C-alpha cells in the first residue's frame, strides 16, 4: 500500500510538471519575435538620414564592408519590421565601424 501511494504521488508530480512545462512553451511561442525571426542586416547609406533609418539597411550576404564616411553600424541583427526593413528598436550590433 505504501509503495502504491508513492507511485501515485510520483505520477501526479510528473503530470503537474508536464502541464506547467506546456504552458511555459506556449508562452514562449506566443512572444513578439523568436530567435528564428532575427536576420542580419548590412548598412548601406541610401538616404541622408544615416544609420537610424531602417531604409538604409539591406539583408546581409556575408561579404559586408564598412563605409568610411561616418561612425555607423556595419551589420546588425534585428527582426524584419514587416516591410523588408529591420526593426531598429530590437537591433543588436554585430560590427561597428568608427570613423
């Protein structure tokens, strides 16, 4: 009888852990952007607004070189903002070129 109670208790503990874990996984997948949504972007000065304008970034190819005209982010990681440009509010610098 004691062994049966112990086994039932262990089954209940595993069930509670499984339910808790499933809710945690559901919360993660419902977040704003996952790590899979992050892309690498290359700075190209195509407007006069500089590195703070998302229009000045294109998807990176892996052969990026930094422009020498000013202090700029050369490449960064950021999710697409939905219009083919990076969401700079969520950007992380990869390389930075000082003048």
